[in-house]
């Protein structure tokens, strides 16, 4: 961010409070000017959540707590639709991952689905919740859940989103074997173009009249 001379952020979105999803953003909040932070309603307290709240208070960052059904209007033509978690349908199995913030960012005809670390149990709950309005799950780009783990990206969820592009945030030579061969095969079978941070480094998406994706 500093390399791009960005010193102020209007919003940060935190999917959940596992170390690999929040560790870096706490440093960003400490060092840069962050105006607002969007988080999901929490069903489990964690040390990272406590650190986040303390830092937000110290830095006077407005915390927006959301759950399924909420919509945040970022600015004209840009909105964030919150699809998950759902306090009436909390998942007790792997609480932090499966109650990750899942939201769809929409700009005119473009949309990207952001999925945190949800696993198949949460994907199925989301499919069930929106079964009468399945179009809400369609998106041009899917941020693949849980670093491409085999426990996520079930074929029904993938078909519902029906993305043209998939982004996988994953460390090179990671000890978990992410992304899984099964997930990559599913994406390839549906002709989804895959961008992975372990192979491409930083990924930038520009949206104007069309979607342009560039890599480091």
C-alpha cells in the first residue's frame, strides 16, 4: 500500500479472526489511516478479535458489524451485499471458518464473491438460504474459499456462483497442500480462469467498461 502511496483506506473488510486472515490487517490499522472496518457478527471470542477491538478504539476506527441481509452502500453504483453469517443459522462446526463473512461486491454489471474460509457445510447452508433467489450468488469473480482447500468449493456452490475468474490466495509450498487438485480440477472443468497468489504474486482487478486482471 505504501509503495503505491496509499496512506488512507476508506474501508477494510475482515472475513474472520484467524491469524492468517487478520494478522496483517492489524498492522495496516496500526500504521495507516483506516476510516471504517467491516466485520461479521462474532459467535466466538478470540484473542485476535480482542486485539482488533482495542486497536479500533485507540485509532477511532468505526466498526461496522454485519450479517446476512445487510447491504452497505460504499458510494454511487458500489454496494456490498452481505450473504453470511446468519445468526438464525449459526454453524457450530469450525465456528470461525464456517461463520466467515461472505459478501458480494457489486459495481454496475460487475460483481465479486468474497468467501473467507467457509467450508462445504457453510456453502450448503448458503445454497439453502438463497434457494429461492439463486441469482444473488452469481458473480463474475469468485475469491475461492479457504485457500482452495478440498473441504470447500463444492460443485453446487461453484455452479451457483458461475464465475468467469477465480482468485486463490495461497502461500507457495504451504504445508497444507493448498490449493487441492480436486478444487483446481473443478474450476478447470468449468473453464474458469484461475489466478493464484503463489504463482502470480499480487493480483489487481480493474473494472471499467470491462474487467481487466493484471498480476505482479
